[in-house]
């Protein structure tokens, strides 16, 4: 039985790798695809590199220990925080695609780092992120003990959870992602031409406009796992208040009990039960940080449990997420910021979505 379990896990890793290479970035011969991740992601990195080579692509592998980022913030000089080196700029220009793998050994590594330094790095690297967003890219996760601990699971249980969400436990994961794309396309058709979007729930009543904006069908191309449709709200439209149900982890810190009040699209009041000063420091990063850059609707009903990882949590079927800061250009969003910070509202118990006054979703289920 032990041997069968090891073989099954190996099969799921290779399923994951093949999906990333052939579906998410659709790698082609002679393309340069970078593969970034920490040493803990080695099994998936090796599987992805093998699959890229089989396609004829160049696999540019970079495995960076977590301690390297700590060193930057602890010992860096001003130019490390405020400028970008020529090598990173050249790489961003030359690559055809990027596969980024998260595999933390400690999800709180940067918890004591000065948030102002983090904000400076985010500002300095914004143009690189914009450059890479125009390429083929995907962000994914390889299960580790740290993620399992955050999710209150054993490692083996977390692996089962993660690979099921990735559809890597299926014989044909790509078919599952394509089926999701079809279902989400139906939701987008229902939202065509919509204007007012209202979110109602415990301590929440927030309206915003999506007039003239485009919903994106997100089904495993840029995030893996995926399962959401998203757009960019009209930047001056958000009115009301929202209390987020789950903590968010950003910059190595956990911020819990977040409540925001919007007027004319801008956050005018903000509070948190935990790490409120950090919340305010992020909101003050730049003028765009207090406005919404994204409205997302989670559609992955196979993800039911909150695990303190935004890659999975924002896809929970029956949830919505609103991101402060940078918009995605393809949605028609115009907000500009070095920040893009997703926060989740669970609508499965007493929540509802209204589109132009008509009920669109109730208790997490589409009507």
C-alpha cells in the first residue's frame, strides 16, 4: 500500500507538470520558458523541466532558497529596493513564458520585514511585472508541510486536497479545465451588458459598476488551480462597506478582521482586528492602492475549505474576492498601483449577489 501511494503521488506530480506545460503555457519548440521556485518544489520543477525539454523548449530553471529574500530585506542597500538590475530586465524581455511555483517551507518568512521596504521593491519591479503579464505565464503551488500546517491538515491530506483542486488526480486534467471554461463562459454571457453589481452579506452592503468592463474566463491558464471569472470595476463606483470573512496573508503577515468603507470608489475607512498598521501601510502605498482593481467570482466548487492561501481560497465556489490596487488591462480596468491585494468574502451562508437589481447568486449558488 505504501508503494502504491508513492507511485500515485508521483503520477499526480507528472499530471500537474504536463498540464502546466501543454495547457497553461502551451510551450513550443525553441521557446524560452523560465521555471522559478524554491528548492522545496524540486519534484515538480524537475517534472516540468523534463516535459519542456520533450516539447523542444528551452527550460531556464531558477531555484531560489527562501533565505535569499530575507537577505535582501535585511542587508539590502537603497538601490536594491528602488531599482531593478539589468539582468532581470533583460530576462523579462527575452523569455517567452514563465512557470512560477510556490513551495514555502515557512509561510511567515517575511513577517518581521519592514513593510516600507517591501512596498519599495513592489514599486521598483512594477514595470517588470507588467512586461511579464504580456507573456505566457502561470502561477501554481507544490504541496509542502508549511501549507499543510496553515490549512490544519496533515501533509498527505493536504496533497490529496491540492491535487484534487488541480485535477491532477484525474486521468485527463486538461479535459476538466476545458469543461470549467465552458461553464464559466455561460456565466459571462449572463453578465454581458451589466452595470450595477451589489454584494450583500453579514456586515456587508457594497455596490459598484461594471459597465463597459469585460469579464475574463479564468480556467487554468494563469493560475493553477483556477476557477473564477473576474473583471475590473469602474474605479470611482464603489459605495458602501464590506467585512471580509477570512484573514489574508500578504508580505509574510496575516491580517484578519478587515473591514473597508468605500466612497466614490475610494477606501475612506479601514480597520482590522489583527495587523491593522500593516493594512494602513499598504493602503498608503500609492494613490491607486485605495481603489478596486478587480472583482472576482469563485466558481471552483471542488474547493470548499479555506486554507490561508489566496491561490486556492479566491477560487472557492460561492465566494467573491475584491482586489485593491492594480487592474488587469484586459478587463478594461484603469486603476494603476504597485499593489494588487485580493480579499475574500464568503457568500455561502446568508450572502447574495445582485446584477442590475436582479438576484444572480444566493447562498453561494447561482440562480
